C-alpha cells in the first residue's frame, strides 16, 4: 500500500511528497495539469521560504530580494530582511525545481484528479489508488476539502481577487514593492535580470489594466513589453473548519487562506507541508492542527489586521503614512514574517 497519496502537484503538494520520501515513506502525487504549472502568484519568496527550499534540497534560481518597500503617492518606506534574503522566482521555475527534487527522491507523479475521498480505519482511496494517508494540496478551491464538508459558508464582505502579468524590463529595485491605492494594492517583484512581475489585488469586477491605472506612480515604470498574459486567482479568503479529517490532512491554500497581502503564501505552504509529514511520520496526525496554527499565527494576525484597516477609507489611507512615521514598527512587522 502507498504510504502517502498527495492530491495536487503544486509547491505545497510536491514539498509534502518530497518530505515524505525523505522520511522513508512512499509518496505518489496526483496532478491533472501539464508541468511546469503556472498560476497567479506574487512570486516573492520570503527568507523563511528560501530556507525551507534549501533544507529540502531544491535548487531554485531567481532574483535576490533585499526587503519590502511600501509606496503610496510620494511616500515610501522600506525594511530589509534580517540574515538571508528572499528570492523572486517565476512560479514555473519554482514548480520545475520542486518537481525535480521530488523525482530525485523517488516520488511518482501520475495524471489524474481527486474529486472525492473514501476512507476507513486502515487507509484512503482516491483516483483509483489506495494509501494509508492522503494529503490534500489541491489549492484555494480544494475539491477534497469541499467533499469532506470542511468548508463553511462564505463570510460577509466583498471577495478579493488577484491578477498578475509580467513585463520584460529591468528591475529598478531589489525589494518587493507594495504600491497602495484606495481600492487595492500592486505587488512588484523582480524575478529575473529583465523580468518583473506585477500582481494587483482588490475586490472583484475590474480587469487588470483598469486596476493598474489606480497606481499612476507605477504605470510609467512599466513601459516595456508584456512578457506574459494575465492570470487570475480568487476569491482569496478561504475559511476551513479544521485541517485534519480522519486520514486526510490539508496543506497549502487548501488548509485555509486569508489574503495575499503579506506575501507569505509560498513560505507557509512549504513549512506546513513539512509539519503535516512530520505528524504522519510520528504516528500522531492529530498534532498537525496545532502545528499549523502555530506556524501561521503571525501571518494570520498581521494579515487580518491589515485587511480590517483596509475596510474603512479613513484607516486605509493611513497605513503607509503610519509605516513612514514608525519605520521601526514597520521593520518589526516585516521581520516577524520572515
């Protein structure tokens, strides 16, 4: 019998499978898409995520990131990372590197899609395969999560979405820049010597160009050819009742998601995937829930706080000015997410 079946071959799923193989378990990934897999993503990996990739043995190339800069009108404030820096990485390059590492460790990837799971006292069955455990890493819209009844009704308030496009221009900064407008944010991430990714976040409805027009200080810097089409993701917030359901564990975006506002998605996917495998290897899958909450606590609290401030026009316009007046507080927040 397979030890661990992984539904979803994105970064979280491949990391989970690789960690399972390192722990001496047979892991099989089920993924319907052709590789390398691309998706809308800010593509900035924070220092903790870079360290997690190194620990896994995945060799990823990208553009070094020195820190985070907030920009609004003529105001800006930045905070450098402590210790090792971050990395701007095309999502396709990240996926290819994780797939190579998983394959090196003996992980098999089979084409298919997991829509539902049957489980008993000894194992699970999904997509025609049987395993002792299943890790669901099938994204924001996780069919596994939905089939297990772990998805509560959507909360109140308008949904937020993200759209991303690349530009074939030289990066003008070695920071991830977050540009703020009354209606949303634009994330600028250098991912190559002549490639910059720009992701715009906000409430649904407007297209990419309309959203980008809300940042008049940014658009003149993007006078280069579009190097990719527009990709979208959302609604971003995903509430989850719990992350362990019998022999099924949820990781990555499938385990719950607040927002892309603080750029920690990849780093959290990597470290929580490792935590899930550690719980299985120790024979205590129930420990994963507490581990997930501990690993994501700072991210959830800070992101929720920023989103609440975002909801009201009076406080939304004060975020960047406050960061400029209190640079040490801003730096402490950036360091807390490393």
